[in-house]
């Protein structure tokens, strides 16, 4: 399973669509292990691009601080689960919490 996390200064970016890069973390959900991490520069901002871009990289889940409802529906159309309201932590910590079932989710920080 692959989890994408938008980054700013090495931690979860609160504004999904304008992040510096994405960490794509591969995990083994059965063994509850983080296997690897690859950082990819974000493509130029363009509405509707990220769901297709991340789907092409095999992403199954996106963990975000905030994301608009339209973007969430576009991810769902690509078969990608979205978790919003996550804290600004490192990708490894967020991915480990997700597969352990302990990911803390607060408010969606996006009003779009």
C-alpha cells in the first residue's frame, strides 16, 4: 500500500494543493510496517491534476491537513482514500499511525 503525504519543510503541509513535494510512503498494513519513502517534487499547480498524478504513482491513500470537497471527490473517483485533519508530523509518523489505526484527525483546514 502507498500513502501520499504533502510536505512543507519535511512535515505535513496544511495546504494540500500548494505543497513543495509529496512523500510517497510504502507500507505493509498486515505487518504494520513502513517499508520505504520516496519524495517527489510537486507538479505545477493545476486544478484536478493531483488525483491523476498520484494515482499514476500507485497511491492508495492521501493523508492531508486540509483539502476541499471537490478535490476529495476527484480522489475518490480515482479510488484513492483521503484522510483530512491530520497533524503536521513527519511522513513516517503519519503513515505508521494510519496503518496502526491511531491516526488523529482534527478539523479539515481547507475551506475550498
